């Protein structure tokens, strides 16, 4: 993470962008239910273009892409961070540790 941005700021950006692939993945199934199958992978691909515009470092871009791909965990993480039950910097450290494994 660049010195100008904290891990918490990158995490907040990931939270903002974690469903960015949904519009492209939108479809209605045979039962009439709205689905977004594959929106996480589409979001990861879109993140490459967005990161250039935002001038993110490669590391920041990869952190956000990894969080987008772990989309199912994002809802729980968003709730924890927004309720102050989990520190955003601590969460970013946990994600980084998980990436190394």
C-alpha cells in the first residue's frame, strides 16, 4: 500500500467496488429470479481498468481484486467494520496474511 493510502482506505475502496461486476452479470433465470452469476470474476476484470484511472499501485489493485473474488465474505466484513467490531487495518492485515498462504 502506498504511503499516501492506508490499508483501511484500500479496504473501504474494496467495499465500495466489491459488486461492480453485477450490472454486466445481470440476468433473469427460468423462475423469474434475478441472478448475478459470475459478477465477482467480472468485477475483478473491471478492477484492472478502474485501478489505472485511480492510479492504484499494483499491490493495492491486487488486494482489491482478491477481496472482490472473496465476495461472499465481503458482506460479513462490511458489517463488522461498519459496526466497529473489527478494525479495518486489522482486517487488511488478516487478508494479506491469507493471501500469502
